């Protein structure tokens, strides 16, 4: 069993912890928090040993009825690999600890590419992660872009990509950023950081991205245009999507035309925390003009799509499963995850 520690038990960390616990070849040996919170209570309910950054705060946790197993360093010592799900910028500060203890670590997209020197996507570069000490699972938006671009590049070749990211204003539970009543260019300059981030995984792709933030909490929406190298048809493109194990199709028949309706759909499916682990490509939007111009809208759940990628990254770095498709299959099966559509 691969012993996994989750350093940072927040939006991503708690989801990754549950996904690790569901895998037949992994176990959660601990999660960490910096202060007493709802997540700290949930960790106890889940049976995850809780570690804290500062043992001086242990009495605060104990007063709240939360058992503390030790400090973060003790947790790291007991792990084979660490998922660093701390806030952006904190992961880089944690690297010296992992280096000193000789531990492997996986960072999240809030960190820069240089924190690990290797950015990961299960479909695109799984085998390249074998044996690495550090890797970074790219952000939710970049994960969604890479899945889509890589799938079409493998099938038809991609000449160039132009994409607009319409981003949520805050996560559902994040009251610090709200209330929100604006559409904010983020950034006002072009390109946004998403295109360069895609290049950390797919360096040969010609891509320009733009981004804005809108007043919603559930999901980002992407408007995507690609020029393909080989002529194709809409039916051939749809066949690629239908075979992909992390691309879902939001069917016309569902009547879903919004992020809110898609959230309701995942909730009715019984998904944990209403998570959409896959890209949600809107069937009606998929278009191929003149054989080479591809267009679509896709929904990306910012809290969830990187979760299965973290699981596959663990296996890739540990070298326990050599074939990416086998790891993806194992991850999806353990999560009872079949793409929508």
C-alpha cells in the first residue's frame, strides 16, 4: 500500500484524501490543518489522523474536541508521498522539508511550474513522471484544456488553439470574496496564464488564452476554437469524446444550458460533493467548420477535475503502475466514476 499524506485539508485536499482512501493500493496516513475549522472536524469524522503545523496550537484543537496526532513533520516522515494541497505559494515554502526528509511530493496548480520542474496530466505525460521526486498537477482550467487539446491532437493534430476562460468568482464556501457584482478581466492583458501553463505539459501547442471572472461559484466555462491539421467531421470528433474516460458530454436531451443546471445534474447523479471530475462538453456546441475549424463550450469544475489526476500522479511517481490507461481505469473504478453522457 502506498502511504499518502495530505498536507492541507481544504477544498482540494479533502477531496484528494477521500479519493486516496477509495483506492485499493493507497491509504491516507494523515492530513494537516493550521487551525480549528469545519474541515478539521470532518477529518476526524473520516478517521484521518490530523496533524498540525504548530504544536503550540494543540490545546486549541483539544479544547474543540479534535484529537491531534502530531506535527506536520511527523506526518511527512511516515508517508511515501505527500500531496501538497496548501494555499498557493505555501507549497514552495514546504519543499525544503520534503527535500530534507527525502520524500516525494505532488503540488497543485496554485504553485508555479518551477516548484517541481515537471507538470503532470495523466493522459499527456504519465510515463514521464516515473521516478520523479516532485511533480505539479496543473490547475483545474489547465487540466481541462490539456485533456481536450491532447485528445484532438492525438486524433487529428492541432495547429492552434484560441480559448476564453470564463471563471467563477469564488468557490461555493468562500465568503471572503463576496458578495460579487462585477465581470472582471483577469488579467486585462493577453494572454492569460492558462496558455503558458498548457505549454508546461504540451510544449508544441500554439495557444493563446483570455480570461475573465464572473459572479458565480460553481464551475468555469471555456469557449474554445481550434484549427486542426487533418480534415475531419463533427461525428469523428464526437466519437473521440465518447471514448475518452475523462471527457463527459452534456447531452442536448438533458436541456442543460448552464453551470447551475449541470451542478444540479451531478447532485442528482449522487456524485460526492456534486463533483464533476470530467470535462463537461456541451453536445450542441460541438462544431466543425470547413473540416478543420473546431468549436465547443466546456464546463470545468474548479474543485474537482484535478482530483483523479492527483491519484494517477501518485502511481506514476511511485512507479507502481506503468501503463497510464491502467491507472486511469483503476482510479475511475475506485471512484465509481463514469463520465456523463
